[in-house]
C-alpha cells in the first residue's frame, strides 16, 4: 500500500490540513508520514581562529528545532484523538533541508502516493496565499499534491471533478483519480468546457472513446457550455453540484503560472473551501 505524506510547519492552517490528511489515511487504511523540515542558517565565525564555535551554534540550532518538533508531535496525536481519528497511522519524520528536498527524499524512501499540504488566507491563489512551500512542492515534486484551503473542513469525498481538454496526457491522471475515488466510493465527473470556436462533436467523440477505457467505473462525462469564461463555468458547476474535490493537470510551468494568476484561482477552489488535487502531466504519454 502506498502512503500519504504531510509536510507541516505546525501552523493553524497546516493543522487543519493535517485533520484532512489523517481522515484520508484512516479511510484508505494507509500510513500518514508527518514531515517537519528545517534549514540550517549560513553562519560565519565571528572571531578568527574559532571555527569550532560554528559547530556549537549549528548543534544548538538543530537541538532547538528538534525540541520544537518533539513538543508538536504529541499535540498532533492529541488533536487526532480529539477528532476521533486513529493516531496509530502517524509516522513522524524530522529532516534537515528545504521542504522540497525533504519531500523528495521521503517520497522516494517511503513509496508516497499522495502529498497533502495546507494553504493560507482567502484572497486568491497566489504564492502569498497558498504558501511558497506548497507552490514549490507542486512545481518540483512528481507526486500529486492535494492542497487544502484553510477554510476547508473534512467531509467524506463523494464527488470529484476532473477538468480536461481531452489530451492523451491527461489519461494517466484521470486513471489515478478514478482509482483513488474507487477507494472511497466517490463519483468522478470528467468535465470539459465547450469552446465556442471548437467543433462540439470532437469532445463528444473523445468522451465516448475515453468512456470505453473506464467501463464499470463510477465515471461520468460532463460537457459544459461556456458562460462568460471557462473559470466561471467550472466554478458554477462546482457550486451547483456540491463537488468535494477538484482535480487538475499541471502541464508545465507556464500553465501553472497562468493558473495561479488567473481569475480561476481567485474565484474557484482557493476562494472557497474546495480542496484541489494537482497532477503532473505524464512526460512519456503519447
């Protein structure tokens, strides 16, 4: 069984995401690795001929960070028990390094399937809002990242929307979404916004073809007529259908940069309480 990784700074927003992550771990019957990482400051010797002082300073920094970590870990266990969650799924990890490097290391060593991280604020999907660490992980780590808005409260996932342009490279992400959804008995809505300038028959044919690949799965294809903008159309669909989770494919850096600066992000998942699951495009897909 592949596991879930939860990088944290033990902030209030992170603790909210922790409850979401542990609920998922309990529901999927898998381990939740809680990762706390720190960066050692770059120092120079104050007095020439006393480089040994640096070693002492570095040791004190590490001890201070580890002491903080040791105090916070029991607090998370208590938080889990207060919410009637099984804390036996928890595995705590203390690492020196950046969040990205630490996440990569643990993801590789512990066979991580999913990374869960918290976001901040309520003013839009920007680095200040979502948090630079979450953005960095999404941009640099291959595993899918589930970003939890600070206002989101965990509820059983029953409806998942997956947005697509019907590109073949979206298929591996859709397969993963359907696989995850089946574990929690959720319905997946493969959603496409019809472009005014495109041939409406094409996406319908793609939907029919893709549907054959997922026979027997709880997967519906939804074709939406664009109203005002793609962002507004998707947002309306999420609200009207009470979607619990939005899944998207991060195709490249430019795509992601446009996303985090577009009205989609300001009006969509991070403006409300809808978690968003970000996949990387499969490089080897054709």
